[in-house]
C-alpha cells in the first residue's frame, strides 16, 4: 500500500501547528508575520528565475514538438494547424489553448482491455476538476490582492463581488474558496484511490495538494468560524508590500499565522517542485516549436566536425574493381 500521502499529511499538520503554537503561545508573531514571508518570497523569486534560466539556456537543436495530427506537407493533404503546427501563429494558438483551456488534458483517454479487445474511453473528469482547481486558485489569488493594494483597483473589487454573488447568510460565501477546496480534495482522492495513479505517486505529489487544502481549510475557518481582525491583516499586508513591516497592535489570531505560514511554505516550495510547470510550459520544446521539419532542414549546431568520405572519393579508390564487377560508375 502506498502510504506516502500520510507523510505529506503529517508534515502539513505539523507545519500548521508550529505556526499556530509559535504565534499564540511563544509570541513569535514577528517571525511568522514578518521574517518568513520575506524569506519565502526571496526563495520563490531566486528559485523561479534560476529554474527558468536553466531551461532557457538548454540547447534544443531539433524540432521535437508533440504532435496529434497531420503534419503540413503537400497542398492537397489537409494538415492540422493546431495539433501539428507548422507556423508561429499555429504555435501561439496551440499554446493559448493549452495554457487557458488545458486542451491536451481535455483529450485525455483511458485504455481498457476487455477480453481480447483494446478500447479507449474518453475521460473528462480529470480535465474538469483540474480546470476548476486552477481557475479557482487564480480567483483566490486575485481576490486576496485587495489586502496588498490601497486603493483597491476596480477590477479586483468586481472579481470579489462576482465571486460572492451567491450570498448565503452572513458573511458572504466565496465560491472560489469552496471550489478550490473541493477540487483539490478530488485531485487528492484520485491519487489515493485510483490504483494506477496511486502506484506512481510519491510524497512530493501529495505534499502540494495537502498544502493547498490546508491553506483553503484555514481560510474557510478564518472566515466563517474563528473570526480574525481583517483590519489588522490588511495593516500587516500593507506593511510588507511597502517595506515598512510591523505587527499590528491588535491580535490577528493564531489561525491567521498558520494560514500565512502555509502560504509561505507553498511559495518557497514551488521552484523545487512539479508546480514549476507554471513557468515550464512556456519553455517546453514539445509545445513551443513549430513542426516544419519537412519544409526546413534543422542541423545540430553543436555537432563536432566529422571527416567524411564522399562518393567521388570512394569511386576514385575502387573504380577499377567496380568496373571489373560490372557496377556503374560516373567516371570511366
């Protein structure tokens, strides 16, 4: 049985308890509210830039795009301009569909063997919950920008209003927070209970999911159960972004610092995890290259010079023997 998810779950629980106990009992609010956010942001920026720079300078001498359609060849053969792009506009369209709509994941299928027959079944659920997860996460991040900006831009206020349009009692319910928690939970359960996915999953696959679930859970608890000082949270956030940090006089609450600490851990963890696909997708040669190998010859510029033996030289060396054997020659 794959128990790696238990290690990740235990790690996230311990991290949350450390921040809660450290801020509530040990009085380390300055550590979890001021020092750790700056350190996490620095690690994120340096680590993200380092990973992107490493990918950007990696040599890609040949065209190796992943293809899922007919390559452009003869004019009377219809080609797939998106699944097998041969031009820059086709690549841009393919990348846009991949980034905003997860098009390759939408085409996901499952292989099944029934007796002596092999069949493929279209599976849309992974795409659905993945897109719900990513877009709800994006809305949550944008909505939280109101804590770091003053005055708050109109766009963020509109997103906040639309996100809470289905008001159920007071305070209002943000759909993005509920959807984020639900979608992340479904993706986690998929890794735990689907045998094939469970078999290849390790602690590094479970840890970010548990982190995000922990962030969403503590956020929901803060909003609907354990009330926190929103004004104090805004004051703390504005102090951080204006580089005039300070702990508010009023106690914000230990659950807030646990929430903030989990966010910082996730931020610092991104450059060293699979979550770096947010930057890697733009530098993936299987996605960002046009498949024009039939129209243009691509030569590896890093090839070492090789001494060649041309046919003319070969014929000069063996002309007599070739004529004797009855083989055709270009020069008599």
